């Protein structure tokens, strides 16, 4: 029974991916924005995947980053992110050390999607990661939880069908209470969060923002007609222009017509 319920949760996530991919494809045609001039000294960028997010799903945003000159790596969460988030964060800490060692970089930048944003933020706040990270950018991360996780129980699937990470992303969970106690943005890291009104998995969408000095960007505040779903955040051109600006400490100025 647990296996069938887990498969159902993953099926819903896959359906959301397909829907958001279609949304991203329907974006209005426009020239691709000019690449940012990235020096060899720029921090390597680690793209951190989300719940049930296989590495290949993040190749589109990784390809954009490589095209802009960044040394780019993709981190797929252990067990596809179904397990305990702090445990995933400890594994991620080891991966960051490997990237720093292989590139010779003192610090890396993080672009984290969905649950990956919580894994990365736990690493920064609870595992001493702030000394190794220059910039943190989250895409649709349920920083303060999501009612979707609560709804899974309402639908009769028990407590998130037994998926630990889902339980921890429930609004009011002990994990989130600990993560959000005190300063949301520790260290000298530059924090940026990006969210969309059409996010079907993070509700309310305001829960994808953090406090204490972060730059919190709602795509539709700048581009009211832009339609971007949860998983579309890693495919959408407008979202990427925000990511690109954050990585060079630029002002928020998304290209609303970017492919």
C-alpha cells in the first residue's frame, strides 16, 4: 500500500512537470537575452534538484548557465529527495566540498529548485555552509511550507503517503519550525528567492519567500502576463533572467519576453 501511495505522489509530480513544460513552451517568442560576461574567477554554480527531480530534468537551466560561462554542476538529491531533509543536506555538504576541491574555488553559488532550496538552506544555516557559498537563489522552494503537503493527508493518503520530505514540507512541521527559527539569511551570503503565482505545488506562493534581507522576487510583479508553473521555473526564460541577474548581484530586471 505504501508503495502504491508513493507511486501516486511521484505520478502527480510527473504530471506537474509535463504541464509546466507545456506552459514554458507556450511563452511568447522573443530574442534570447545577451549572455552575461562571466570571468574565469566567477563562482562555480551548483543546481540543486527538488523532490523526485532526476538530474536530467535540470539540464535546461544548467545549459543556460554553461552558455553564460559558468562552471555548472547538478546535484540530484539522495533517494530523489524522498527522505529526511537534514540527511540530504549533510550529503550535499560533502558534494559542495568536492566541487570546491575539483575547481579550486573558495566559494560556490547555489541555484536550488523546490525541496532543493530547503536542503541548501539547511546546509547554510545548520551545517556551517555560509563560509563556502557566495549566493543562494531558490526557485519555488516552500520555505515556510505548503498546503499541498497538508492536502495529501486530506485526500486520504495518510501523512504524505509516508514520504518523510513531504511531511517536513507541511506547514507547521517541526523541521520548518527549526529551520525558520531566528535569522532566515545567516552569514554574508546573498539570498534571492524566485516565485510564481501559478505555482501548483507551493501554496500559498508567498511561502516561497524568506525574511531578513533576502531579495524576494515574484515573477508576475514584473511580468503580469507571464505564466510559469512550479517545475517550469527551471525551464522558463524570464525566470532565468532573474537567476542570471542574482548571480552577478545585479538589480531585479527580468526580461518578460525571454524564451
